[in-house]
C-alpha cells in the first residue's frame, strides 16, 4: 500500500489559509481534522515515542489556535504546522532524554505503508526505524518527508528552510546511505539463513 493511500482527506486537500479561516473558534476543528494525521506522523518521525504523541499533537494545535492571528500566507499552512511540530518535538526530546530504546518500534514508518513486503510488518517497522536512526537529522528529515510522506521536494525544502539544491543533495545522499544499509542487512540475513539451514546427511 502506498503512503498516498494512507493519507487522510486533509493531507490531499487544498491548504487552508487566513482567507478561508475568518473565525478560529469555528474553523479550528476543520484545521485539526484536515492536518491531524500529518502532524501526528511528523512528530513520530521527528523522534517522539508513541506514548508522547497525543500530548505533543495537542500542544501543536494549541499553539496553532493561540498564534493563528500571526500566521501569514507567505508559507503554506502545512509548512507552518511542520515548523511548530518540529519545535514541540525538540522541546519534548529535551525533556525526555532518559527515554529508552523500547519505544523505537514503528516510530518512523507507518507499518501499513512499509515497502518491505518480504518482511513481517512489525519486523519491517523496526528495521526501517533502525536504518533511519543511522541517518543524520538533516538527511533523515528530507528522506522522511520526500520518501515516506511523498511530499514534493520544493515543499520539503520550504518546510526545512533550505534551498532546493540542498534538498536534492541530501535526499540523494540519504537514499544511497539507506539502500546501502538495507543491502548490508539483507546480506547478513541471507548468510544467517544459509548457516542455520537444514543440515543434509545429519
């Protein structure tokens, strides 16, 4: 299943801007419904554990409601939301440095959209999470937004505040590093399978 299939109507719809949102109280629910899935996924892929996501998502939308009158349409609403989510995730990570690795499962990928069909769903989520953890944060953010969220690279560049050429360069490097790490993992798995295979003549 592609990530496009997993997106809610909000992620596929047109961006909402101040021109269409004249009343925060009336329109806040529409903003939440349209972009909640995107914010949730962004927070998870920015490194938050599953049990941190509800409070972090709430914090993002509280900030949206609180600072709505400061939003300017020089950037898309989704870009603004990602910037807020990035700040919330950064603060949350600082407050929970003692978090253990047991919260890693499925942090980066939605297991329903995992491309590794030959691997069991949960194992695939752990694998992709572990591989993504090895990328530097600048490369990881570009890779996640472009490859997993399938956002246009110009929009990714805008979200991250980098120029388009830098975004292309980071994405290319991230793809190469990810594919190389995946190849090494598969080679190890194949060697282990051959070693642990049936012993003929035993």
